[in-house]
């Protein structure tokens, strides 16, 4: 049993993590493990044995002595603590901060040191079918050619050498639009990839935000404090690992890769990333997300929830809570609680989130099955598109007809 090898730690500072990690139990796993499959598989085994995925620092990576890997880096409690809020207060608080003025964003102190190339980092191969080691928790920072509009996004990066990688910039992302703008000038696109910074940056990187803004200003609003960033493209001063490079106007085969829905994305052509520098805080844990595991899905659901809430309340609708099911991969089923459910509210929610397959709105969705069994509803449907092709219909349910009679006592 692997569970006996977990050693609890007294606090986040003991393993080089910020104070927001004191919101969850932390563990060290001190048995030697290979970065190829073994770390990710062990984390999955620990989850099966314990019933939940532990936030764990793996301290003995056989291929990279002296490095450490942080598994399950972004549980919900850590995100809430990083933003200084609670589960009950988060939605109205984040919506208010999103609408507020940004705080100053300016350079600060940096503790990182140059470490050589990518081979100095404990990058994991997560699944047997993956093409190799992938950076999965790295936040890519790109700008437009004039240097404006810093954009943060998660982009998977397959490491193929000490100074070369393949980066998948989905055509739907702002990073891909920035790439096209750079290539139109005849130049490669500068990119910075950071890990280990305040989790508030990961919330922003996972969020679908307007393309014409600066994501660091959004981060300062959500964190409700000034932020320190520096470099070009700029990265947070507290980032523990930073990769600098150029995305070339050239592609190579990348993948397969085990994606968040639980299926492999097969090999495809992706952009070549030439690495020009790698720096790290000595001894800092290197965060890694298993695609489809709890950390990545939590980021997906967390950003969907606060953005949907801010959008609906900003349009005058009464909303108490928004939840996206982790069982539906944090994205495809939305539950909206409102004392005034309506067809119009559901239509607006479907307009805002075109990726959702099912949206349910009602006064009490603590037990969804019970609500569907007892309430009557209005139904909205429209085509569901996946990669430009229709795959059935999206469904919206407004639970507007309350049950008749008295509920039983027990």
C-alpha cells in the first residue's frame, strides 16, 4: 500500500509553499519515483486508497536528484485562501472585485536563479500513452507585437530536448491570436511560461476573459492588492520556475496526450518552442497537473462559476450560486440557483457559456435529482457544436413550476 509512505508536514513553509497551502493537509512522499509515469500513477493510487487526492510534495525524483514535484497543486480550498475568501462569500466578492478598478502592477524582488535548460526541471510523463514529458501547470504569457495586452493561458508543452519543446496553442485562444499577429510581422513570438506563483494567477489563466485587456490587471482585481511582475513578456515576481523562449513559425508532431475529458488527443502538428532560458528558486516544488485530475478540473469549474455569476448578476438577474460539476469535467453541466428562475435567465446563461451541454436553473439544486423529480420546467434547446460540427442539442431547464402538496417529514 502506498498510503503508508505519505508523511504529513506541519505547514506550507516547511515544504517551500506559500501560506495559502495551509488551507489543506500537506504531505511529503519520500520514496524514489521515476518522473516517467511513476509519480502520476502513485498520486492516482493514493487518491484511490484515501478517497481523495492529497496535495503532495514528491521529494525523490530519480532522474532529477535534488528537485521536487508538487502533485494536486490547486485544490479548491487553496484557491479560496489565495483569494482571501470563503466558499459562501466567493461569488459576490469575486464579481465585485472583477468590476472594481485594478491595483498597481509593478516590478518587485526576484529569487530565481538560472538552472540551464528544460532538462534541469522534473517534468513528468503523466500517462503511458503520452508522447513524453509534458509541462501541464505552466502559465504561458504572451503579448501583442507592440508589447501590450499581456495574456495568461494554460498551454500544454511537450519537452523534446533541453532547449526545444512543442506547444499547443488552441486556435480558439488569445495566445494563438497573438501568435498570428507576431508571425504577420515576420518575427517569432516571445513567450514566458511560469509556474509556482500565487494561485490567483492560475485562476486568471484558466478564465475566458476579454481578449483586449491585460490579464495582470484582472489578477490584481481578483487578488485585491498590488502585484509584482517583471521581464518580457512579464511574469510574477513570486513565480518559482520560469521558462523563456520563442514560438517559431514552424510546427512539428506533438502528442498523443491524455486530455481532461479522459481520452487521448492524438498526435498533431503544434508550434515549435525554442527555449532561451530557464530559471528556478532552488528547492522549490515544481507544480504538475494531471489533465482530467482534480486540480485541473477545479480550475475549470472555479473560473466558470465566478464568470457566469458575474455575467448574470451584471445583467440584473437574481442568482444565489453557480456550480459546475467536476463529474462533468468542470465545464459541461451548470447548476444555477435563483429565487427567480426563468426562461430568460437560462437563455442568457446559454448565450454566455456556449460550451455547456446542460444548464439547470432552480430555487434549490442541493439535490438535483429531487429538484428534477418534483419541479415542472420550461425547456430551451439549441444545436451543440463541437469543432464546428453539430453533435446533438444543448438543453436548458428553468424549474419554474413548484411541486404541489406538503413535503414528508422524514
